[in-house]
C-alpha cells in the first residue's frame, strides 16, 4: 500500500480500539443518544477501514467494481448509525445486521463474476487477434508457396527444354559418329567372317 493510504487504513482500524480504551477510563466521547449504541458503532467501525482499502484498490484498478464493494462495506456502519439516530434499541441491529452482510456477499460475488467475465472477454479478444494474425501469416505463406511453386515449374520447364535440345543435338552427332564407326566394321566384317547359315 502507499504510505498515506496505509496510514488512513490503520487509523480507521485502530480508532475502535482507542475508543474502547477511552470508554474504560470513563471519558465521555459520544452524545447521549449514541451511548446505548456505542458497542455497535465500535464493532462496525473496522468496516470503514475495509471500505478505504476497497477505494484504494479502485484507484489502482479502475472499473473493477471495487467502489461497489466499498459502498457495501459502508452499509454496515451506516446501518448501525441509522439505528442509533432513530433511537431504536441496539438489539435491533441483530435483526437488521444480516441485510448489510447479505449485500456485501452479493456485491463481492457479483463484482468477482463481472471481473472474471471481463478477464475472459479480454482473453477471447486476445486469442481472436492471435488467430487473425495466424490466418494472415498462413495466407501469406500459402501465397509464397504458390509463387515459389510457379517459379520452380518455370525452372523445371526451362531445364526440360534445355535437356531436349541438348539431347537432340547429342543424338544427331552420336548417330553420325556411330555411323562412321560402324562403316568400316560393316565393310570388313563380310570379308573376314562369312555369314552364318541357319542350322
């Protein structure tokens, strides 16, 4: 926590203890109509500290719903103050005390669910952006593969054309040289070896 916020929270949590100490010593601190409700006010005072912590968290992380939690925590001492101000017996806090606790529980549940929903939506958006980027990369890779395939087909077609031309040129020369090589053998072979007769 920051220094100032820590001081405020500690003060709000320690004030009830100081008030108890002053009451024990007999110092008159509150008005007469609040004397009956003094214990209820002291017990509910730490909720001011919890509300201060929630406000501090709201400053740190905006739109997370901590302000609603702070207001729910302030409902507990607010109920005790309202009962003391109306002059109702302090025992009525037992009957009305569940309302702020119920509101705190529902508020915590709702805020945590909304926060989790927001985090999930952020995660879904991040994954969708990643999938779009991946699709774009895949499309560009497919285009590169198609372009490279076309280039390779062109190179292969050029090599096949060159192969046919070289093969044709070599075949013609080979046939000519083969003809010149076999000419003396054909001429001389009939004289040296007579043709065989069929057996």
